């Protein structure tokens, strides 16, 4: 396990409740109980900041306080120049600092906003490497600092519940433990650069369909075991400075000002002292938002929403009136409410205090020196490359088709995704990349000028596009004539990657129409495989896709996701054997959509007869928890990912504690090339009084091994690894009894097991 000794971690220790991780060892806990001199100094600094905040609150007028708690432009809060309090400058997004927008939301021209385009969230999660989470966050924080941002609006960590969610590409996993382990490093990496991370979208925002008004309900157990742990880890372990509320309702009340989510759990149980930011336009009521957790209301300038006289008049607003931010729920309405009811002013003071805490945490006040940041550095690009290389997943490699031979003379590259850039797609996560290496460019660079590469698109990316017989014929001819054929297809961020409103498949604001490969690709892939059985199929996209029409015929299948600016180079390195793939799936690939628990057991996209209501009837059985418990065969299992080498697991040794356990086993590289294996440890409760999933991920470790090398892996399971949420007692419960511990290469590839009595 890696440890971080950082300002963000100390801030978390000072401001938030302590929390035990499943992988935290006894020695680490003891070390945490002995604060360092730096931690003590930081504690004193935080106390001094609170005193300064008290003084500022005394000087602020009520009008100035109100001006601070709502937007003052498209991406900034209000400041108070009289007291040297600046605006809080925010920016998307989760995998790169967003293209620059002006105060009026229009894209700025002639600015240096072409930056590092990192791989998307599910690519990062596929690395199963928390250290890369920290490196990823470091790049993002450094570039945000260079661009003058105070808050970067990421990471997005909503649980991947359905393959159809158009925003799955931003998120991490179907598993709350994997989310928790990856998000902590990401947050600390960002905040160590002097920029606040903003974890989102809290909570139960697991689809884009009707996201603004869908009312989500679920069992308390599902909420606690599946949908909240990532956010809790972000707060209590990552020390995140800010959190974004989501658009949807939860149990009848909008999540952004939901008393149970915000006051009772986030600020109460978890002790969150940071800032709650609304998603843009997600506040719906002044009184509810004042009382129930929202601290800063963000959104678009209202004048931009009403661009005709008729529309403006119907909304009760004058036409073409500039700067209408005082019409926000936290604007004039809040000011008048506080004037009428003085008991509300302490609530406003608390919101301002939280804003000022973030400003002190990011050295925005008192002339403090801030990190300048770095932009488009070679080191940042190297991180983007490493994340992509470790995140690419080898799904199938029948007969060791891969790696491909570099000595082949002719290569056919087929598929529109081979030449398609992706950085400006997907919605609010748009990044203007300094450059973006496409798969075709990566192969051309890796193979050199002497290789003959014939590219044909095979299909057209357009709304409603079907298979094109002429393009298929061209692809078949190219495949037959080549020594090696590589098909690059899958999903897309949109039909026109430059136009947000035309996005589909993997994009904010839209869910996918189905899980099928779009644009007639199934017919194309079948034709190419018939012509050249040794074709490697490369999938790009933001989630699981239905490959059942041809997966049985393909010898090689690779999942490349949206791999960032260096993605083409990373893919070429993997395909040609310069890099041994080590990625593992962070979510299950169903054979068909109907096998997904949100669709088999649940009510996606809504309750029949009520399009704005949804109950999560899949309950705690999300992803592999459903597939393994209900004995449903997946296309590719959670945690699955092949290598160009092989690994042998030694016998498991289990040492029980009073309420924990330590698992030790050896892993040996039995192949001829260096590689990395992710040892995954699952827990099965043999004697539970309630129904529990067949197995649950509770620890993992990625180990890098040379040929013939062996390493000992030690995984420590804290009491949290054995608990479930008891709805009757309204608390987490660890029942005494026997547990089976299962170590393997995926949720369906268990290599060793043991038992422990607690």
C-alpha cells in the first residue's frame, strides 16, 4: 500500500472524521495515531484560519455574504473586492481542464487552453493502480493551477449501474470498493497542487435519462453498501475540499438540497466541513437550499436562457437584461428571506465559512503564494500515456494472436474510430487537447515508414446510420489483402464531436438507445472476420457493449476505452507487444442488455407508468454481485483482463485477528515476458443472517513481475471488509462466523481460497 503525506491528507485528518480502510494495516493505524510535527503545525494553521474566517464574517455585510453564495458568471462565484475576497473560479473536468469559457458562457478565443487530455475515468479505473490515481490527479491539479482555476469539477464517481448511462465514461466502476481506492489518490493528487477537487454527483445519479427530475428510491442498505462508500472515502480518506450535488431527486426531494443526504449523512455522520456546490441549475427552492446543505448555487446566467422578448416576458423577466445572477435562488430571494427571518443568517454564515475554508486551503487569501502549475509538459503527457497503457484491457487472445508481429509487410486498419479524435466530445468534460494521437497514427508511428498500412473506414458515423454494403466490400477487400488486420470500432462521444447538442452514445445529457454497436458495425465485423479470421477487434467507448454477434468468432478482442491524447501510441504499444497489457475490467460486460441487473431486476429508465420515478429494485445486486449471486454468465467478468504472460498463485495463508484478517500468498510470473497481475481478494459470508452477495471485492494489489520472478502479496482486511448494513438496527454490523476468502485474477477466475472465523 502506498501512503500520502500531504497537505490534503493533513487537512482531511483535521477537518473530517477518521475512517478505517479495508486495506489499512495495524502498523499504519498506529502511525496515524502519532501525529507528526507537520501535522501538528497544520492543525495549528487550520485553527488560525478559522480565527481569520471569524474576523472576515464580522466584517461582511449580509448583502456581501449573499453575493458570495451564488454564481457571478458561468464558472465563478461572487467575491468581495472590499475585503480582498476573490471569486472562486471553477472548471470542468474529470480528465482534463475544460476548454476556456468566458463569463457569458461563450468559448473564449485566442487563449492558451489546449492542454493535456487524460484518459477517461473508466480507463483510469481499469489500471487498478491507485498510485496512477494520484499521478492522474497531479496532472489535472497542476494544469488547473496553471490556468488559474481554484476548483476542478471532478472526479465523477457515480456507480455504473446500467450499461446505457451516457456518462459512464467519466465514472469509475460498478464496485464501491474499487471506486473508493481509486478516488482517494486522484483527490490528493489534485489538491497537492493547490487546487480543490470536487467529487460528484452526490447522490444516486446513475443515468442521464430524465436526470433533472427523476425521483430515485432504493433500500437504505443499497444506499449505504453500494452508492455512498465512494463519496465517504472521498470525504474521510481523500479529504476532498468540495462536493457537487446532483440533479435528480432522492426519495422525493432534490438531492442538491436533500436534508438526509446533505445534513444528516454528509455533514453530520461524515463530518464534512468543506463546500457543497450545486450542479449547474440544480437548485429549486430557496428555503430548502438554505436549510438543507447547499452552500454555493452555480448555474448559467439566466439572461442566456431567455433570448426572445416573448420567452423573457413569459418568464416574468425583462428582455436582454444583463447579469441576472441576483435572480438565482441564492440571490435576492435569499436576501429577502434572511431579512424576514434572522434565524437563517447563521446558515448563510456557515455557507460563507465553507467557501472561505476552501479559499484558505488553496492559498487564495492573505497574499499567500500559490503553485504556478505546469501546462502540457512532457511529464504530463507521459502520465497520460502510462494510464492509457495500463488501462487497456485484453479481453480475448485465442491462440496467442497477440502481440502482433512487427515483421508483417501489410496491415489493414479498418473502422472510423481509427481516425476519430475524442477530446471535444462527451459534454461538459470536453478538453481541447494539445494533440491527440489516433489509433491509426499510433500504428503508423510504431510500425515505421516501411510498413504498408491500408486504412478504410468501413462505416460512417452519422445519426441513424446503417451498414453500408460498399464500405463493407472495401473493408473485406482490404482484410483479404493484408497480412494483419486491425478493426477499430465501438462507440463514440457523438456524431459530430465538435457539437455537444448532437452527441449520443457516450455523452452527458443522453443515455444510449441500446447496448448494440452502432452504425451497422456488427455486420461489418462479421464480414471482416469471415474474410480474415485473424483480425484483432479493438473497441473504443465508455462502457460495456454487446459483442455477442461476433465475439465467438474473433480470436483477439481489446478494450481501449477513450484513452486520451496518447491513446493511439498506447494502443500500438500494446498490440505490438512493446507493453504487456495489465488492465482489468472495472465493470461487467453482460452478454445482452437484459442480463444487466438494472434491467432484469430494476426499473430502468423509470417506473412503468411514471416516467419521473424509479426504484432500484436490483438493490445491492449491482454488477458482478448480481451475476455471481444469480448465476448469470457474463460476456466478460468484472476484474477480467488477460496478459501476454501467465501467473501462478501460491497457497493462501490466512492469519485471523479478533475482527480482521491478513491474507498472504505468492504470485509468480511463469511466462517469458515481464507483466503485471492484479490480485483480487473477495469475501463470502458463509453464515450470514441476511442475504448477501456471493462475493464482494474487499482488497486488491497490482504486482509487477519479471519472467520467473515471484513476490509475496499481503492483503489486510479490516472489520469493514466483513460488515453489512443492518436496516433494522440502522447501523453496520459484523456478525461472528465463518467467511471464505477468495483470491483470483477476476471475479470469475478464483485461484486460491481460505477461511477465517471471526
